[in-house]
C-alpha cells in the first residue's frame, strides 16, 4: 500500500484546515548531561613489557650457581643505576606536577569567562564549586587585609608615639644638662661662701679678748652667713627644679621604652589574629586554586577547549608531567625486573667466598 492510500481512510482529512501557529515556539535550551565519569588512563598504562625488558638489561637468571655470581654483580650495579635515575625522575615529576597544577588553575580562571560552554557541556557543578571557592577566598582575603590594616594602623600609632616621646625627651635632656651645670656652679659658690663664713667665725672667736674688734668681726660673720644662706636657697631651688626635670625625663623615657618594646613585639611576630587570618586566607586560596584546577581538568576531559594560550600551556604542562610519570614508572619496573632467586644465590656465593678468603688471610697472619 502506498502512503497516498492512507488519505482514503479518512475522507474528512481533505476538509480539515491546516494548523497554524501564531508564532514559532522558542527552542528549549537543555543543558547537556555531564559526560559519564570514567577513570582517566594512567600514563604508565601504555608501558609495554618489551620496554621494561629492554631498559632493565638484566637477562633471566642462570641455572648454574657459579653463573649466578656475575649475574648478581650485574643486577646489583644495574639496579643501582636504574634506582638513581628513578630518584632523579621522581624529583622532576614532583616539580612538574606542581607546575601542572598551577597551569591548570590559571586555565580554570580563563574558563570562568566561558560559562556558556561549560554549562552546555554539563559542567555546572564544577563551575559552582569553583565560584564558591573563589568567594570564600575573596572573603578570607578581605578579612586578612582588614586585619593587616588594623595592625598597620597600630604600628603607625606606636611609631608616632615613639617619635613624639623622642621629641619630648631631647629638650628634657638638654635642660637636665643645663640645670646640672648651673647647680654645680651654685654649689661651688655655696662652698666658697660657707668657707668665708667659717673663717669669719674663727676670727671672731680669736678676738674675744679684743672688744673693739668684736663688733666689726661680728658684722662680717653676719654678712658672710647671710650670703651663705642666700646661696643655699639658690642651690635648693635649682636642685628642686633639676629633680622635676629628671622626674619628667624618667617618666618620658619609661613610656618611650614601653613604646619601643611594643614596636619590637609587633615587628618580631604578628599578632594571633593576623596569623589566624593569614592561615585562613592561605587555606581558602589553596582550595580556590584546587577548584579552578579541577574545573580545567574536567573541561579538558569534556573537550571544552576555548582558544586561549593558558589552556595550551596547561596541556603542555600536563603532557610533560605525564611523560615524566611514565618514565619514572618505567625505570621502577625495570629495576624490579630481575631473577630474585638467582640474585640471592649469587650473593650467597659471593658472601661465602669472601668469608673463606677472610679466614685464609687471618690464618696466614696468625
């Protein structure tokens, strides 16, 4: 039956008007489901047994015990060479892994500008995780900046206090030195006047038998004593002023030392609040970098690759890391590919021969 024959089954179909839509229905944009998670192929999975055998260069163990001796020596030196190379490769692989993570994180930042492609590839979940991690890192960074600003302000206040106290202390030092010199001069003059009063008193006692001289000598003693008392008052006043200056200077220097000690403490180690904020910011930053790197990795697995140099650099870094990983595992497998039984036999023979030779040498010496 032809397709046109179906029209005869419903004669009313010819009379039905054609359906018309007022406007075209917009196409629903559906997010493509994320690709099924599959375990990524490890770089070492491509290593063939022939490669391991060729790199090992240690043939199968001989059956003859005497032939096991050179075999044991061969295995010993060849394994040492391979393990040394593996150790070098392990260090290079660790550095390459770190570099690849950094490149992936930078690529992840670039991918944040291609949200439509990521969402279309079903990577909305990884995108949300990266956004949340970046938000946390931003919050912790802002807290750290605020805490550091407070510490900076506190340090600035302490430095300003130190500057002000140093400025106050210098005039006090100058006044102290000036008053100390003046007091020394006044005390010297006081001693001179006290000595003059003592001489006048001695002369008066010596003239007790000469009444006509006593009047003049008494007047001289009174004058010298008055001068000494006046000078003593000057000394007392200057000494009191000097004590006040020294008291103010001592107080200023104590406050200055406290301020300097506070500054040394601030410079020596940050306050606990700053340390906690720094640790939180560092941790959040590391989580954000890891989330960005993960975003780049899943995007790479989903073949989301916008034209950006950061993604090309990430691919190069990842390939370099994988190449080193493959080379590392290849050397490790090659180092372990030998006949352990034959090696032990050869080593035992070498040990026995060495022991016999040692006994012979000892007997010859004795």
